[in-house]
C-alpha cells in the first residue's frame, strides 16, 4: 500500500523509509517528507487486512480510523530489555553474551522507548471501538508505566461497575510453567495488562483464571527471541472477540497474533519496524505448521 503510493507520488525514487511519524522519500538527491495524513488525503482509513506492514507502531496506529478495532493484542519490545542487552536475559534468549565472541548485535531488536509509551497508549485507546479490549505483554517496570499513562493520566477513563468507580485495567499473569533464570528467585511469569475502553464487553468465558499457564516457547524452537505461545494468544483472541472481528498488533514479530486470528476466523492487521519480521510473519501467518527462523 505505502510502496504503491510512493511510486505514484514520486519519480525515480532512490530510497524511502519511516522517520518517526514521517515518511522520508529520497528522489534524485531531493528529500521529501510526508505525514500519514498526506498519504491518505487527511482521511484515516483501514489498509488491506490480514497483512503485516513494515512501519513503526505509532505511525501505523496513527493512520487507522477512530473506533475501528475490536481488539489490540501485542507484545512490545519494551525498553527495560535494554538493561540486559548482551548479558543475562538477552544472552539466554540466543543473542549471545557481550564480549564472548558469540554475541551478534543484529539479533537484538529495536525497543520502544518509555517516552513513546504515552503516545502508544493514546493511539490504542483512539482506535479501539467502545467496550473493546486491549492486552499488552509487559514486565513489572513497564506495567507500572502502562498504569500511569493509561489510568493515572486518564486516557482510559474510570468506569462505574455496580455504582463503584473502577479502573479499566486488570493485570493478568502469564505462568510460563518452565522455570527460568534469575539472580534471586528464578523467573517464571510475565504480566499482561488487560485494558478496556468504556463499559467492559463481557468476556466469552468467565471461568478463565487471571493466571494463564502456558509453557514458554524454548529458545531452540522460537522464531524470534521473545516469541509467545500460539495457544496463549488464541485464548486471548477467543476471550475478547467474535468471528470476523478485527485484531490489531503493532508489534507483530513472528506473527503469533496473525496465526491465532487466522485459526479462529478473525481478521488481523499489524506492523513491525524490522523488515525481517514483516516478511517472516506474513509467511508464517499463512504457514502455521511450517517452522521458519530468522537467525
């Protein structure tokens, strides 16, 4: 979609890429910059669904119409991962330990900065339909930030439940079943921030616990270092959507959201800033039983 617009707009294009919220086009040594609204004549519109696009999350979400999405389900590469880059956790995810000779910077992925989280939360709220849900996978520091930007700052307003004002956020716990590494108590869980817009839509199965036990994907079988189990994403999609509804993931990675939606007859739409992940997730979304790898 974007590539077609670039070709129609500029002749002899040498290079184009996203720079934050702007599309930069280099043509005959001239540099032009366009916003998402320039591309769509100031009208937001849904692009073709069931595709992962190469784009950054904020630019991608900013182009979607208001109240157009039934579920946001995403696993961002949160900024706190950077403190372990080349040591500890990231080394154990197959990226190599810094200075060991096995480390490979190309295996690490770009993270979303903590400074961009407020804009991300606002865009998620804007694109969600009323009463619809959002799931954001996160660690403890990032969960605190999500709570601050979504709830404390009032982007997701409090709602009344049986006459009581209630915050529209509930932390869920993903129990990875297999114990991990750690410097004190060994790690076995991750948080999922469950948010909803306005009056909460009823979940499809009220018997599901807020602790979700799904064995993590072993590094030897993962297609990207932080890949989540397909079955976990299938549960969340089943809980919060119905047949034919639209699920968006602005950090698509290996395509776990896309595969879950394809299996459950939901439309999906996503983006990733890494072109390797884009091609990989598009291939893997339509070849769920075929094991592919980036590294």
